[in-house]
C-alpha cells in the first residue's frame, strides 16, 4: 500500500524531547481505494531506529483512507447490469436492447467487470 520511508534525523534527540517531523507518504502503484478493501480505513505504522539499526522510542500508527471509486466484484457487476436491463426492457420495444448491450455499456462506463 505505502512505500517504505527511510528518513534520516540529522540532529541529536534527547530523552523525553518533543519535536515534529513531516513524513512523506507515497502510495505504491498497486494501492487500492479503501472502499475496495472492506475496511473502514488503512493503518500505517512508524518506528524509529538508531544508527546501529536498533528500535527506539514508541511505535506510532496513523489511520488514513485512499479515495477512489469502489470496484464492483463480478456478482455485484452482473446484478447491477440485470437491474438496469430490467428497467430498460420495460421502456423499449421487445428485443431492442439486450442484456449483453447493458453489460458492454457498464464495462465502458466504469471500467469494471
């Protein structure tokens, strides 16, 4: 989801010292919209490491969401297509619109399916 962040701290940090950091978050090219994961949010965990690679300080987590359209799974996609087809079928003369046409239109409109 997120690419790993290595951010050198080039100043001395004393025990119990409070300071601020701006940590850049970079999403991987395969990041999914939160809506497509079934989760309410994503969680990113951060740690500090000393010069010898030892962990120090407290781990902290942030919650975030990746915005984007929810991708329909195959069953949802075809159920939506069937619903639209049934509604359109009542509006058009018999045989003028086919289920396959509705599926093609949905695929082109949403990139789903």
